[in-house]
């Protein structure tokens, strides 16, 4: 890793997978991997949070929720609050993952509200943006990224991490080429520069997500504006996840 590089961050988005035993076995294997060249955070589903946070106690691996409701508490069946996430041991939360946008109709403004609430509870929002296949084919990628980013950040959280997750690459095995990913990341960093100033934009970590695996991670992370990964499928196998994390420690 070159000395000036932002320290990489790798998130494991477990989505709706794993039972408690799987989760604790995974944590044991991950922690047995020794010192890691990246910050690491796991995003288990809600019922697993307590066990995972407990299994990670004393380690540097963080734990985060996959969603948050913008309200502090109340009649919101099936939702989870910032206070509950903190109480369960979280320090992170995903906001605006494409599966939330698609499955639950989450619009840009709701993503902003969730990110603001997260920060109010001391949780770092990991804000996800990304275009669909149709949007890319129509030449609208940058327009969509700009819209999602500005909606999330205008009057939004002061502290956040960003993930570029092209929807067409999520869970499909069709990873963005390193060049496509770099183009999008450079565009996003440019937008951050407009909104936050150059220095803040240069300091921000922008993760790539979309069918990352041990075979493609090293080439992706070699691109200058990629600062780590948000990993879905490959984060369910501790060996693959560790290999992806370790790829962040080698300059290729
Ligand atoms: C994700 O869900 O954030 C993701 C990137 O999934 P996958 O790695 O399986 O494409």
C-alpha cells in the first residue's frame, strides 16, 4: 500500500443470510486471520447483531446495521431505530443500499433522512449509490450518481462513507471493470469536491461494491480512487472475505 493512500475499508454485507452459529463461526475465523491491512466492518441482519458484536468484542472489526428508521422510536413495525442499533453494538449502518431502494421503494430523500439520523446516534452511515443497467445503457450513469449523491448530502450528514455499487454488478457475477469503477469513483470524488471542498473529498473513502471476489479485488483496489469494498456474496465465506481484505494491502 503506498504511504499516501487512504486506509482501505472493507464491509461485509451479509444481507438475509446466516444463523447465530454461522455468524459466530465466521467471526472466529475472521479474527483468527490476524492483523489486517484494512478497516473491516460486518453488516449482519438485525437478529444477529448482538451475537456478532459480542464475538467481535476487543477486536478492531466493527459491526453495523443494514438499515435504520429515521424516527427515534414509535409505531414502525419491522423497522429498527438508531438507539437500538447502538444498543446492539453497532457503529455503522448501511443507507440506501440498492436492495432497499428496490425492494422497499426507498427514495433519495429517505436515504438522506436515514443518514442524518444515523449520525445523530453516532453511527457512521455508509451511503450506497449506483446506476441500474438501463440507466448505464442510456448513458445516464453520472446523472444518476450525481442525483443520488446530492440528495443524500444536501442538508445531510457531515460524516459518512460512500459506496459505489452499480446495480447491474450486485450479485450478478458481472463485476465492473477496474476502469469503469475508477471512472465512477473519480466522478463521485469530483462531486464531493464541489460539495465539501478538495481536502475533504480527498480524505473520503469511496468503496466499490458489485460481485467483488478474491480474483478481481487486487486489480480493482489498484485504482487510485477505490478505497476498499462493500462485499455481498463473497463476505459469507471467511476465507474469501479475508483474501479480499488482504488484497487491499498489496500494491499491484
Ligand atoms: C452488495 O450487496 O452490497 C454487494 C456488493 O453484493 P455482491 O458482492 O454479492 O455483488
